[in-house]
């Protein structure tokens, strides 16, 4: 009986030791846990950096649609630069009604030759489109001479190259510049425009009144301004 009890005690002792060894982490186990923690921290840092880069690449482009496929669009900006727009099922589309209220839309409403604004992440000339606005009214491009200026009501009357007369409203957002071969493009203002000036205007058409628009950008060509008179070269006197 005593011999049997001794065997049980010895067996219990060895079982207890094996359990202690099983739950006690080895130095190798500590190293593995430490490495896993470092990998986790590194992944978090990389994810944060990628997020920061994506934020810095946020941009918007406005252009005319040249081509449309299932997952891409090709557009050309006002300056002639072409952009490839990547679209996914998560890309959101919007349009505007006549009052300017934003409406939800679909890709099927985008057409070749139409004007769109794209907001997303830009890398080079490729953008991942996140929001696409279908512009229902394209900006007007008018070139002509100023016929009259109403300083009180902030309007000017323009006779275009097609001999049409337009009333252009000068708004708070209207930007005016002047261009000359010597100084190139310089900042100007409404007060510096004069009747007879040759100007180029980008404007939004007024749908309620024919031949009226709100000026977005005005460029005055100083070289062709009436105030830019060239003094005649004196004729050398005969001796």
C-alpha cells in the first residue's frame, strides 16, 4: 500500500512540473511576441503615412468628356490637358437643376462632349474619381469690345465677335486680369476696364435673361486698348 502511495505521489509531482513548464513562456516566446508587436506598430505607421499622402493628393479637375468606358473616363481641361478618370461602383454622381439645387445622378447621364467636374485623388494625369458633378450649363467664352460700363450697377456691355451684345454682371467672385507682351498676365480690376477695351470673358449664362451672364474671369488685352496709344515716330527734318 505504501509503495502504491509513493508511486501516486511521484506521478503527481512530475505532472505538476510539466504543467508549470507548459505555461511558463520561454525566452523564444518573449522574442516572438516582441516582434509581433513591432510589426503591428510598423503597419499602423505605414497606414497613417498612406492616409496622409492620400489627403495631400486630393484635387479637382474640370473638363470636357472625350471618351467613356465601363470603369474610366477621358476628359480634356480648359488648358488642353487630358486626364484619365478611374470610376468604381462607389463613385458618386450629381447634377444640378435650374435653380442650382444639387441632385443625385448616375454615370449613364455623363455624355461625350459634356462638361464635368471631378473630385478625387490625383496622381500625375490619373485621378480616382470620388465625386463627379455633371455640369448642365457650360461656361461661356466671349471675346469682344466693351461698348459701355455701368459703374453703379457693376455691369458692362460687350459686343462679341459675332456682333451680339451681352450684358456681363460683375460679381464678388469675378476675377479680372490684364495681359501685355511685356508684363504678361497681371492682376487688374473692374475700375481699370474702359469702353473700347478688347477682352476675353469666361462667364455663366443667365438662363432667365437672354444675352446676359455673370462674369467668372475677364482678361483685358492691354496691347489693343484705346488708351494704349503709340506716339508717331517724328519724320527726320531735311537739312
